């Protein structure tokens, strides 16, 4: 990696660290303003069965993500078992939650696939297509969120809109960099897609697993909010969460920490009418469940991080071009 690339990576890391600290500070401020008693009151409405069921749904969504990637690798005639795919996926999820942004989940998955004797070029292509299919799934739910957004056009004047308009202060150079990476992403999609262009069945099955993953997330939110006494339709949940998903793809923070919770609180409170206490409590519980569900990856991530550092120079270049903005709940 040349000095210019190192400089850009360093600046990107600094922006994400600062963004994470600002978002977490805002989250703590919001918690203090609301009062911890209100949060405790909202949380006390949940029982162990509801929490257990929610955790089970998150686990199912994790295994669905593993299956989505496995289908892509298997259809590309890569010799890898589902158990290997699951171990690598959980290691990547664990890395996304706990490790610095320079060692992201996709890099760990790439290293794990290479360790499992999967062709590096095919591994990289599969990760690009895997993410694209995940984004496509959320995209089909987006119209329901946009309908809610258009029905509340005054949302930009509300105090909690700050996480959603942070982009307004970003420099022209930063937006130019985003445009450049977007063009590179489109090019990589074209190259990666050639492997699966003649395999619509594999793409369709991968998309089905994406829908299962999404269903697990949406049902979890539904269970948590219903337990807190909030009345909100399933379609509204899916639409609002899809908005949160795309907001947290923006590289403002590390893995969406703080930004995801603020976005969920703002959107669900202002666009669906539920209480701010319920929205914030739900966002914190959801993050906690996702982190807990990723813990099995701790048993496998060490070796894969070591392998990531040992990737050949050509693969190091590939990993830098993997699309940014890993979804926090993906």
C-alpha cells in the first residue's frame, strides 16, 4: 500500500473513530435526558421468554447469513462445507463488532475462506455478491420506510435529526472519494457477477436466505415493541429498519455504534409514534442481542486474523476494495 493510500485509510479511520465517539456521546446524553428510570421501566415490561425468543430469532438470522454465503461459494464449485462457512461467518461478525475498522468482518471472512483452500479471487467476488444480495433484500423493504418518511416531512426540524444530516458538513473531497469508491464497487459487481450470471437458482436461493435473515430481525423488533405495549405494523417496522440499515452504511462510525441506536430512536419515535423510551430501549436490546449472537465467532477469529495479515499483496489490494459500510445487524 503506497503512502497516499495509507493517508486515506488513516483519515477514514480518524473520521470513523471521531464519529463513533460523537454518536455515543449523543446517545449517553439522550439516555441522561430521558432518565434511567424510564429506560428501566420499558425494559421491565419484557419477560425471559420474550428475550429468549428474540435471541433465538437473531441466531436464526445469523445462520441464514451463513447459508447465503455458502450457497454462493458452493454454486461456484468451491469445496467448502456449511459448517466451515458458518464458522467463518461468525468470526467475521465477531470481528465487525469488536475489532478496529481496519480489520473488518469481510477481511476476516476472506482470510478464513483462503484458509479453507477457497480460491482468493472467487472468495472476494462471493463477498461482493453476498453483500449486494443483502442490500437488495433491504431495498425491497425501503418503500415502506419512504412512505412513513414522506408522511412526516417536518422531521428535519426535530432535534434528533442530527445523525441523519451529518453528511451535510462533509467536505467536497470526501464526497468525491465516495463517488470514486462507488464506481469501483459497480465495476467489481460486474466482474464478480460473471461467475453467477448463469446460475439464477443460486442467486434466488441466496436471496431467500436474506429474506429469512430480515424476517428474524423484523420479528425481533416486533416482539420487543409489542412487549413494551407499542402498537406498530410489521410493514412499518420493516420499512423503518431498512432506512436505518442504509443510514448506517455511511462510514461515519465504526460498525454503526451510536449512530444505529440514535437512528432507530429517531425514526421509530418520530415516524411511527411510539414512545422515545421504547424506541431507545429496543435499539439497545437489539444491539446487545446481535453482539451476544456473534460470540461463537470468538473461538475462530484469532486464526483468521493471523491469516488476514498473511494474505498476499494482491489479496491485500482486493480487501481494500471490498465495499465499505458493513451493516451492523447483518
